[in-house]
């Protein structure tokens, strides 16, 4: 019971920190259809700490899957741009990585 309450509080705080949007596509979300995404997936060494959690819509969360941010943003640079705009509470290191991945993706496309 206490675990569920803590999980809801974390989701609410993350949702608010991300401007009530999917950090990957920018879509406005309601708390009921927002999912929590681990920026660095648990399967790749990520944690449940707030600096690694963002709100995402279900389609974007599934599309990202177990990809690391640099892998995901290299494929979808627009998602990286949205991430830099809306993921306000993530670790600075993750934002720097996103910026690099987006720059590389656009450079390779040119």
C-alpha cells in the first residue's frame, strides 16, 4: 500500500516537472495516460531515481524501449529537441548527451 502511494507521488512529481507533456513528442498528457520512462533503461544500468525519470506517452515510451538516450535521439532528433525543452528535472549529463546526439544526427543528415 505504501509502495503504491510512493509510486503515485513520484509519477505526479515527474509529470509536473515535465510540464505535463511527453518529453519525446511534446504531446500534452493527462496524469491517467502519462507513463514513467527511465531515460537510461533499468536493463542498461539506469535507476528509479527522479533524475532518470520523465513522463512520456505510451507510443513514445514503447518506441524508445531499452534504447539509451544517445541511440534514441540519433534516430529521432526531434525527440531529443523536445527532451531538452521539457525534461527539466533530469540530470544535466543526460541533457548534454541529448544535445550531442541531436547535433550528430543533424550533421549526418546534411
